[in-house]
C-alpha cells in the first residue's frame, strides 16, 4: 500500500509539472500494485477458509500485467454504484490489453498512423488526470476494506469459512459464475454503503468524488 501511495503522489507531481505521459505511467503502475494487494489478501482468506492456494500460480499472477489489470477492472466494477446497469464487466476485462498498450505508449516512441509519435503526443493530460483519480479512489477503497477486514492473523477462521461457504471457491468458478458473484458483491456493497463505506472518514488523498471509470 505504501508503494502504491507513493506512486500516486509522484504521478500527481509529474502531472502538475507538465509531464503527463510519465504521470500516466506511474498511476497505471500504482493500480497494478493495488491489484497485488487484493490478490494477496484473497489468498490469505482462502488459506483461512482451508481452500487450496496454488502459490506458483499466484506468483505468476503477481508478475503478469494482464492478471493484475483484470483484477483491477473487477475491483473497480464491484465498487462502482449500479455497475451492472451502467458498465460491461466483459468490456472492462477485455479492455486490459488496451490499457497495457497505453502504458507502453506512455514510455516509448511508437509508430502510429504511419508516423512516429512521442509519449506526450499519445497520452493526453486528461487521460493521465483520470487515471490518477481512479488510482486514488481504488487506494481509498483498499484502505477501507483492509481496515474492515482486519489483520488476517486476527481473523476468525470460522467466519471466513462461512463466507466462502456462501460464495464458493473463486478458483473453481467459470466466467459466468464469477461474473454473477462480482455483480452480487457490487450490489451488496452499495446497498449497505453507509456501513461498508464510512462517508465521514477522511481520505488519505484529495479524492475527486465525481471520478468516473472512463480513462480516455
């Protein structure tokens, strides 16, 4: 979490100094770092529930950009109000390839439309600004859920087993089942918003309340 926070702060500094392409790079990487947090916490929860964890697979996912961006998309979807009515989870997940291309565009000269273009030409200040805003929102949501969930070493294993008993083991789900679970989770989060998200809490960042899920 500390590294993600630092990346977001550095991205904001770069944006404020006119370096919007690299600002996008750092905010994109911050979101990948936050995705790793949820992966690791989920693995800990599965361990408490006595579900098998494929540690080799987890290590690969922690290094794989596509896996981290997919996790980021699912997390963002689950935390967006009325997501099932306004967003397509499939498009958000399949869009991870484009987002990884944007990250590369923010770093390297690229041949586009038969012409070489610089990162500053390919990444707009608006795209950098929106990605920083989304990174901040995701950071705040992670802080909230981690504080609510508490330290895994102090969690009651029985309660975790009950959660997985209702939801099932994510590792054994197909895409349709996973999509259904994510949609249900999103509805639960926002139906119980006053309890799950303390609106009176002070965020660690000056988060933009109206930040949308669009990064264009």
